């Protein structure tokens, strides 16, 4: 395989995410209820600050996680919904998020965007979320078999 393989795959991923974001519809009343029933009240409050396309993406990640790992603990399922929660304050359009993903953490706004995992974990820690949810959102790499297993499952579910 040439070195362009991963680059092309990443670019296609970004194009798919951009296209889905443009077409995202708001969550239905039933989907909003499902989110509220899974998350804590504080987590729900954060979740509903997401733009519609981020809410839709989060539900898709949860759906893929459930399909592939139906016995996931509630803390892991919550992390699926909240894995991008640090993006609620990034102030970037969908197009600028794509650019930030391509060029990396250059400039104040793109550095801020790329730190969304740690910001999200800090937000969740501040409201008392389960430590496993916080660690998974932070993208913490751990030697513990259980967290490593769920971190890998979550990364897999996040791939579009």
C-alpha cells in the first residue's frame, strides 16, 4: 500500500462527515427522550448544547457501539454520546472543522478544536460523570484491559 492510502481514507472520512453534517436533521422527540434516559441530567444539559449534526453523529456512534457490543456498560454508552462534547464551544463551522482536521492544530482556534477531548473530559468531571465515561471521552490510554477494550470499541464505533 502506498503512503497515500491512509491520507485518502482520512480525507474520505472527512468528506462523509461534512456531507452528513450538512444533511443532519434534528433529533425526534423519541430520540431526545432516549438520550435523557441514558445520560445524567448534567450530561443531558451538555449534550443538548450540541449542534444538530453533532447530536446526530453521537447517536450514530452509540448505535454502532450497541450493534457491535450490545453488553457495553452504561458508562461506555454515555461516552459514545459524549465523546465529542468538548466541541460545544469550538466556534467552528463544519467546513472549518474539516480544515482544522486536515491542517492540524495551527492557530488558536484550531489548537482549541484539537483539544476537545480533554476539554470534554474536564466538563464531564466537573459535573460528576462516571470516571470511566470521563476517561473514555479524554481518550486516555490505559494499560487496564477493560478500559483499553472499551476505548478501542468506542474508536471503532466513531469511524464513519
